DNA sequence: CTGTTAGCGCGTTCAG
DNA sequence: CTGAACGCGCTAACAG
C-alpha cells in the first residue's frame, strides 16, 4: 500500500489537515477529542510525516553532520559521542561520515550542508586548506574540533596542542631525557603545533634534538614500528621519544622491546590521547589526556549558537585543559 | 543574501525553470547555448539545488544510514568503509550513527528510514528483538551485517560464527588444550552462536568445559581483564581460553601474564576479529579473520537490490568465509 | 478551537 | 528544443 499522507489521516479522522498538523506539532490549540481521533487515525494508517516535505516547509532538518578522516580512533569516536549526546538534548540527530582523507569525498559531504541536507557541520581535521575552512565558516554553520584552522572566521574547540606537547617533553627532560626524539606528523595542523611544543621545550632546556622523524601517513601502529626502527639505526641512540599518538607510541615501544632494549630503562616513550591503547601497552604509556567527550559537547553548543543566531555570538575559539598522565613508559 | 532558487537561475540565465532543471539533471535535450547560459548563472549565483525539495519531488534521497552500537570497533569501521565505498560507486552517500545500545535512540534512527530521511538502512547488531527486525525487513529496505536475526524475512551478510568458533576451539584442542574455557557474551546473537560452536567442539573432542564465563557488557579490554581474573581463581586452571574478541583476549593475556603465568605455555589464548589489537598484543594473538570490508560491500549490494527492486530479488542470507590466523598466543 | 488555502523549491509532464 | 503549469506532502497564516 502507498504511504499515508496528512490528507489520508485527516479523512480517516474526520478532521482537516490543519488539525492533523497541529496535533503532529503539539500545538495546544486542539481539543482533546480531535487529538484522540487524529492519534487513532495515525496509528491505524501507520502514518509518519515525510521528512523531505517537512524539511522543505520548515527550512531546517534538525540534523547535523560530523566529518572525520576515519572513524576508528578513540579520540574521534569519543568526541562524536559527546557531540551526539549534546545534540540529542537539543533535538538534533547527529550523523557521521568518514572522508577517508579524500578531498573529493569531503567536498561532497560538505555540500550536504550547502544543499540543506543538514543544518550544521562539525569538522575534524579537514583536508581542505585553512583558507577554505575560513570561507566556509564565514557563511555557513561550521565548527571545528581538535584542530582549528588558521583563518579569521574559523572557530571551534580544541586543546592547546603546542602547550600539551611542551608539557610532555618537559616531563621527559625532567625525568632524565637528554637526547630527545619525536615521531609526529606534519600533515595535520595539530601535528605541526605539537612539533612546535617539542622544539620549544628542547630549546628551553638547552638541548638540541638528535632526531626528528615525521610521517605524513596515518598515526597507526605499523607506522610507529617503522619509524622507531629508523630511530634505532641512529647513533647516538635517543633516550626519550615523544610520539604523536598512543597507537604510534605502542608501535614504538614494541619495536624497541623487540630490539632487546628496555622501556623506559634504555629509552623512555610518551604517547598522546590517553586512549585504551595506552593501557593495553606494556609498559603502560605516559600520555596526554584530551577531554574528548567535553570537547564534543562544547563543539555542538557552539554549532547550535551558530545555527540559531544567524550572525552574532560566534563563540570563537575555545581551548580546554589537557592533563599529563604519568604511567610506566617514562621514568616517572 | 537569501539562497538562490531555480527561479533565480532561470531569470539570470534568461531561460525557463524547466530548462534549468534539465541542465541540472543532465538531460540531453538542451542546446549548448542554453547549457552555457545556465551554467554561468549557477556559478554567478552560487546556486545549489535544495535537497529537501529535490528529495520530495523525486521521492528518494540517495542516502543510506548505517547503524551500530558504537563506532570504535575495528570490524565495524571496516565494514562501514566497505559499504561506504560500494555505495559511493552507486551514487549513494552513507551516513553513520551510533545507537549507544539505547533502544530509544535506535528507534529514532530507524525512524529516519520510515520517514524518508534515507532510502535504506544497514544494521549492525541491533538491540531490538529479532521479531521486530523481521517485521522491518518485511516492508522496508533494511539489511543486517555480521549478524542476522532469526526471522523469516530478515536478511544480510555475515560469517558463520558458529563454525568459526568451532574451528578455533578445535585448533586449541589440537594444540594440546584439555581444559577449555570461553569468555564471550550472550547479549549479541553472534556471541550466542560462538558459544554454540565452542560447546560443539568441546563435546566432539570428548571433553567437558571447565569454565564458561560470560558478560553482557561490551567486549572491551577491562572486561577481558576482569573475567580472566575470575578464570584464574578457578581450580583446576584452564589451559586454553577462547575469547569473543581480540580486545577481550588482549585483556585476558595481560591478566594472565601479570599473574606470573605464561601465554601460551601455561594458558593458550585465542581472539576473534583479526583486528590491529591482535598484532599489538604480546604475544601476538591467534584469531579469526572476518572479511569485514567485503561484508560491507556485499551488504550494500544487497541493500541496493532491495531498494531498487521493490519486492523481488531478496538476496537472502550471504555467508562469507572466515580464516583462522595462527600467531603466538596459542601452541601453533 | 477548526477548516481552507497558499506556497516551500523542485522535476516533469504536455503543448508548442 | 523550450516554456508554462501542476503537484510532491507539509506547515502556517488567516478567517471563521
């Protein structure tokens, strides 16, 4: 059978479409008897308002979209959980889509905001240039999370990656590190900021970095192993390695251990994110905790303000505090 | 400035809305000159067709929704990547949403199919009863993946969980296991099937299971540790443990190791999924590989058939082959 | 409190 | 090849 419409419901209930619509939208100006009749008809016909018709008429969808390169990341999934919970409290549905780091697919997804498929957008480390993000933020309801483009109009929620890296490297130095190395990435803005923090801490201590390794690939376990192998080929060996993620740090620890050296005895290793990987690793990883869930919540709040207050009240950039978690992979 | 419509484009280009629409949809029956004029006007006005209006008119959205309890799972993210790639090839956008295991939120998301927000649905271990899944599959475009409800109309793509568990437990027995234990879950259908496979293999070998531990919570690392601790309190100790996921197995290995016993020397441990956790664990885990990406692809193909061929061609249940990966956590 | 009606923006007839 | 006009299903404004 074909899908029922308001017309059908109205006919079955013996009222007008206006009344049906009022019941549907909880208008108080409806008699109890009408309400009951409409409710009965809706149940009988198994009626559901058609989303596209409603969205067209209301000019909004009550849906937002969250974009990330990939979903299998403890930080991303936690951020989106926070955003999703906050959104739900305001009646919004949060949809998630992976871009796979493909600019074309990213563009297609961003178009969903432009063509009104969703009301707002949360972006996690976009592949597009900062300038484009700024232009978008200028006219559309977009908020970034964990990384904020270096553009006037861009706004979002993040930790201070530079400071977090600085704090971690200082911890490595305070616990005996003298030949410092870093395994990071320059592909992401947050990675570049962490590198800055690393360099600053090393310089302030009057040391010079012996090795600096970077990868433009993903922050995965195998990359960690591969880069640690390079590190182990260097002389003199580093005695402390700062990694851009727990997963990379786990790979690094594994490679060092397999080579017969001890962590942290011979080489201390630090991670980033405080994901479950940090606890799964042996020894458990010293790391930086990002308040991912809270960041997601705040990102949605900011987005909501942007969506509901057309031009004003841009909350700007919000930075949340990070936390140094000392475990067993450094000489705590 | 307000959003441009086909009307605006038509006026700017000096043609009718019909012509604009034809250009938009690539109709061949348009002169080159009209095409050029319309293209110019579209660019000038930065015009995008409004999704809700188009969806209403066309009665479809070219979007599908993929549901899972949580996103931070190597299998789920890989399945959805496969589904997303296949969908993209057919012009569909794949949206993903976590249910958090909350029936209410799950229902709200499923309603997106009922109200036409999306054209199809891929479900990953739903919380709703099999019967409800069957009812849905009867009338709506729904396909399950990794787990298929025990209902006439339900269909989807999965491995044979029962057989996979059987194969793994037989491997444990063939490599010396005599006192077999399992850490699984009865909350999910796949978990119950794996338990069946476990019991069958133990029975066929003429052994009896010494311990059987189950949790209704998530398959996470901490659960693995906690349950392994219970296992270690039993006498006689098991000499082989089959776990329902790599993550649980990693927790199990960690607890055993911390207790001063050796894996696999004292107790062999097996995982499931062949996720990156299996390689991160020390010793690396023997596990079962699920062809997750391919399962996602096939799930979408099945869904596409369901969406485009109203009633016929239900592909039914598709089972893909699994693979036993022997690594170092069992006496391979 | 209720019914009627006018669009929302678009795709698609049907004439020409 | 093109333009005019209708209606998808719904909400909201207006009259009663």
